C-alpha cells in the first residue's frame, strides 16, 4: 500500500499544484469557471494557496503520514466544496474537473490511511 500511496500522493500533488498555479496566475479558462460558479476574484489567490498547501502536505506526508492524511482530508473537503458550488449554480460544464479532483482526493486519502 505504501508504494500506491507514494504514487498517488506524488501524482495528485502535481495535479493540485497545476490547479493552484492556474488560480494564482488567473488562467482565463479557470477564471471563467470560477466566475461562473460565483467565486469572487479576491478568493482566487487564497484558494490557489490552499491547493498548494495541500500538495505540499501530500508530498511531506510521504515521509510523515499524519500530515499526508490531514492534507488529503483537507483536499477532500476543498474539492467537495468546489463540486457543491458548481452544482448549486447548475454549472454542469465546470463540474467535471472538480469532481475528478475530488475522486482523486478520496483515493489518495484512502491510500494514506491504509498505508499508515
């Protein structure tokens, strides 16, 4: 299970980092999706920093599992909120990416707990 967690944490950490950078840099596609969901532009950088903190927590969690579990749990909550936000405003077009990242967060959390 440890090897599976390392692969999941490393790969998912990269995906979350990509999401963070897109929010922080204000990539048009991401800005449009967040705006459609009703997220104020002043939240983009803080949300990106939360993503980045989660990714760093996953990577450090490879060596210190409690942090990896906490980071994965935080990302589950973060992306569950993103999915709920898109569903609330009926933004079907913007739903697949946060739903995929939520599923990956759940898998990473399960692997982190199973390999602890």
